[in-house]
C-alpha cells in the first residue's frame, strides 16, 4: 500500500520497484523489454507477466510504506490498530508534555505492521525493543482505557477513571487504583 504513483506498469512506485529488484524479483513479475516504445507510445496496454502471482502479491503486502518527512502513513495496518494509533496521536497532541517525533510514530506503525498487530489494547508493550515505542504504546493504552471500559467495568477491575464522570485533574492521571483499599 503506497501513496506514490507507479513508476512502471508493474504498479510499483520507484522506491518499491528498486526494492523489488534488490529482493531478487520475488514471483518473477516483469514487463517486456522496451515496453514504452513498443506499447505505451502506441497507446496499447503493457502486458505484465508473473511466474508466481501469489509470491509477488505476498511481497507487495509485506512492504512498508515509503517514508515522507512530516507524514505518518498508516496504510496497510489493520483498521482497529489504525484507529487506535490515530486516537493516541490525537490525545497525545492535547497534552503539553512530551514530544513524539513523527519518525517514532512511523517506526511504531511499521513495527506493528511487521508483527501483524491487530490492536494495542491488551498488548504487552515490552514486545517492542525500543523504549520510546514502549512508552508510546503505554500512553495510547491509557487513552484507550477511557474508551474501551465503562464505569462498571472499571469498578469491577478495581479502579475508577475519573474522566468517565467529567472530572479531570491537571497534570495527573484520571486513573485511581482502588485495589489497595480494604473494607
């Protein structure tokens, strides 16, 4: 899944086409020699041959998006994960605390795609090697906790999310652990 325009009838952008050649052309997809003069100049469709369509498509699916400065590309991620990352970036942007560099967010998205992560909810953040990925995942999970759990769910789990009741404490978490209270 790439936002870039195709560089040839193979349907790959220039960066992905170079990567495809470096990878040894998995699946053997190719265009005829001199296709531009033979086909395109005469306004005829260019035939693309492929020895193993399944292998070629598998290689295409496994490719990460081309990185562009100032952009986070979430294409290729599972829909729930994509929405969770978008929500996490939104909530983080509301806070005047730490900065997430876009390259960090993109590398987290890439790592999630490589690992075929379906959702960050319930995921152990320690599966990521980089400390900033772990911190980002934990922060996103905190933001998702307010969405995924109802007030009764939190009570049953032994904590209160004060934001469920419209109460926000400046520079504090809205998570109040009740498990240490004895009756």
